[in-house]
């Protein structure tokens, strides 16, 4: 859940409302493939409920994503093909936003672009730090006590947690009304 706080904490209410209006509600059955490794993506996704498994050819399952996680962000930022397959791990619901619409909004609204890319940078930095910490700890070992744990937040984000949480709730309600 904390991942969506990086995004929604930096976007404005208007930005979040736009995402809710432009996004599509997806309800996936277990094992449905959302992203296929090496295949271009048309959407950027936010997991709104349930879980999704991240798998890489030759490595197997490398991560599990829950509510508030973003999917397809790396390919959105660098336009490279997806480096993993993401599938529903049980029933999973998502908000899908057409990447062409996001790119058009980024081009026409510099304020949105600045907020969006700052949020993405923070989100990706957090994901990279978590990956490095897990690699340092090694299989079966715990992270050092001073490391930011999965349910903790960076102090820079704490100021916006309440606002981001309220925005996520609003986004979920908007999706429920449109479904």
C-alpha cells in the first residue's frame, strides 16, 4: 500500500480525479496475465485490491504486489519492453490507464508532468533500495534494524501520507461507482 502513497502524495486532487475518470476498472481471475515479459504494454496499472505475482523467465517468482502497487511503470518511463510477467495471484482488481492518454496529459500539462515524474522517481528509487537491501541480506536473512522496512515510510513522504491515503480512497470509490 505504501507504494501508491509515493504517487498520490505528489499528485494533485485534480490529477487523481483525472486518473479515475480516464482509467478502466479491471477485475482479473486468478492466473490472468496482466503483463507479459517482452511484450509491449498499452497501459499503466494500479493494483486496487488483491495480489499479483511478478515472474521472470529463468528466475521464477521474484515479487508479490498488493493494493496500491504500480505495474508497468518501468516500461512507461523508459519505453523498454517489460522485463517480467505479472499475473493475478488470486482475484485481482486494477485501475488501467492508457499510456497514450497519460503521455498526452504529460505533454499538455507541465505541472502534472513535474508532479508525475517526481512521484515516479521516488517510487522507483524506493523499489531499487528495497531490492538492494534484499540482495545484501541474502536468502533467508533479515534486514538490518535501521533499514526502512516494508511498512515504514521515508520522512519526506510522511507529510503527504494522510492526503495520499484519502486520494487512494477517493480513487477506489470512483472506480466502484463506474463499475
